[in-house]
């Protein structure tokens, strides 16, 4: 097995899946989760506090953090309200490459 930088192979996989909605959703879910955890840490808060603020169980918050990318906009809004932050969505054509094919 040859040793070397795995980054080119990872970049190739990322490019191949860039137009796959499930891949994109997974990336979005990871981003929301990372930002949620970072916000909790910066504010000195924990998941139990967040669960109380959202009116859900601690187990529910844990499932949100560990679930497949199926967070609803309502769940994201509840997290944002609880953390007193403003959620944002950006469909930045510079960041994402969409291939709409001949449909347009």
C-alpha cells in the first residue's frame, strides 16, 4: 500500500458527490451540529440546558446531534431561538456547484 497525501483522493470523492442531495444534506447537518456545539461551548451551556430551552428531552437533543441529516427547519429554528442566535441559509453559487443538466 503506497503512502502519500490522501487529500487528492478525498477531493475527488467530494467533487463526484457535490451534486448528490444526500451528500449536501449530510454536510449541512454536520455544519449545523458543529455550530450548535460551538455556540453552546462559547456560552458555557450544555445539552441539558438546550433541551430545557427547546422543551424536549436531553435524549432528543442527543438524537439531533447524532442523527442522519434529517433536521427540519423547525428544529433548526428551535435550536437558534434557544441559543438566541439568528439562523441563516445561503445558497452561494460560489460555494456549491449545482449541475442542473438539460432541465433548464
